[in-house]
C-alpha cells in the first residue's frame, strides 16, 4: 500500500469565482433507481444473515426505471401506464437445497419503501418490479471467504471535505423541501425535486424543479400563487444558512399563456415518461459536484462486505471529514484505489490532497494515523450500511 500526502497549491473551490452544484431529490427517477438497488442490497443482506448466519455475495447495482404515462389535470388525474422498474445484478440464489426467493424479496422490498417515501404513488398499482438477477461468478463469491474480505473489484473511491457554502445550501434546501415540515405547509410539493446551484463570486442562484401534486391545486391561477408563496418560503429558509445574496427560481419551463405547468398525480416525473438509471444521480455525499473530484462508480446496490466501489467512497469521505477537523487544514481530498483480490483494508494507492499551512512533516504525522484507523474499520462498515447510518446518494 502506497500513501501519498500532497500539500496542494490548487485553488480551493470556495475561493473560485464560479461554482456549480446539483442535487436530485428522493423522488427523482435516478434517485429512485439508486434507492431501489440499495434497499434490495440491504434486504438481501438481512435475509442471508437471518437464514444463513452471514451476508452472502451479491451486487444489484444496475437498475433501470422506465417511466409510465399519466393523465393529469388541476384537481386530480390518474396513472394510465405503470412505472416499470428493472433490477439487474448477481446474488446467491441457493444455499444447499434452500432457494432464496429473489423475485419476492425484490418486489416486496421495493413496494414497501416506495409506499413509505412517496405519499401518492400507490406502488402496488403503479409500479411493476422486474428482476434479472443471476448467481455471481465463483471468483467474486470467493472474495467473501477470507478473515479480511478481499476486494470485489478494482475500483476508485473519492471523498472531500468540508462542503462549500453552495454545496451545503443545495443539499439542505432539498432536504428541507422533502421534510415533514414543508409537506405540512405545502402538501402539493411532490418528492421529485431537483436543485441546480450556481455561484458567481458572492451571488448564489438556485434553479429548483418541483413536481407539484395536481389534486391539491384547483386552477392555474392558484398554481402560480402557490409558486410565488413557496418562493418566499424557501428564501426564508436559505437566508438562515447563508449571508450571501441568493436568488431562486422554480419550474422555469412554466408558461401561463400556453398553459404549461409542472403537474403530476403522484409527485414524481417517473409517472409520465421521465426515466431513471442507477449512477446518474448524486454521488455518495448526496451531491453532483463537477468542480470537485468525482468517480462515476455507483455506490448503491453494491454488496457492503467486499465491494470497494461502495466501501472506498464512504471511507474516503470519512477520512477527509476527520482530517479537516484540524484547524490547520482547510480542505482535503481523498482518493483510494483498490485491486481486485487483495484485502479491502489495503488499497493499492491512497492519495490525499491537502489545503493547509502546516508543514509537510506535521501533515504526514496527522494524516497517516487517521488514514490507517479508517482503513482498519472498513470490514465493520457493513453494520452501519445495513442500519442506514450512511447516506449513499
């Protein structure tokens, strides 16, 4: 294992004149795919654990959402063609003479979490769940059979800390709009929310897409009145988070004269032709950050025991967060590379890029201990993943 600690002179993102950040909310079709894959991985893990005493090999990190069709009008509407969710991957299908009910677990798990998180979707009626899950290859299954699990893949994990003000604002604004408080005040806010944040020097601009729920809005005049009131409601919230100037727009494709509105029956655009796919949405820290290091690796659905495509993205963020608790370190980026078949605690490369005024020697002393501590914890991360203590998208 090689550890590289670099004291970088690259310009910090926070000091750059321009910044772009995006977050796709919990009802966005891409986020629905991430959630479907991750919830199924957790369900498989718990089933294996309860039945066979250990988590067995699986990776269900490929999922496609085919949008449905709906007829929507002010005051109501209906879904006329259901959403089609196709989950693809590998999992242990039989142990001895006992067959694992793959399809039943997938269908029941998906309908359960969708019902809990999407208030008006009615998944038993409006979502078809299809699985294409087969047994994994012998070499990947064997990575579980070691005192320290062996890496399931040659993968990259990336993390950084802390969030910039713009990143934090985008993240927390979506969380707020999908909170119980906001839904009580504005029940017509659907779960499908996407926020694009841009910063030009000291001005932050948020472009917010919100799938409004039609049954709560009686006319186009009421729609635009609600939208204006909601705009002020959001501004009150964001002003608590930043002293910088913030401007906000909502549903910019709306057109009063042409009768164009963002209305849905269920609160997600997946009901009418907007499709989704695992890995196209938020990274492991819950954001899409093109001005930061990113990996295209999807964390959702990968097994929590051996797949470094999941584990290294989580641990890279943990390493970065702890390192930047030191007042002498303003920003950290962590890159981890695994090599398939080697212990998950021994990445091939660890590279830290640090913004700091500390000496190189002092940085080495502080960072190496933190790195090794977190690497040794990787075999125990699966407990927290199954308990949903980590946010993966």
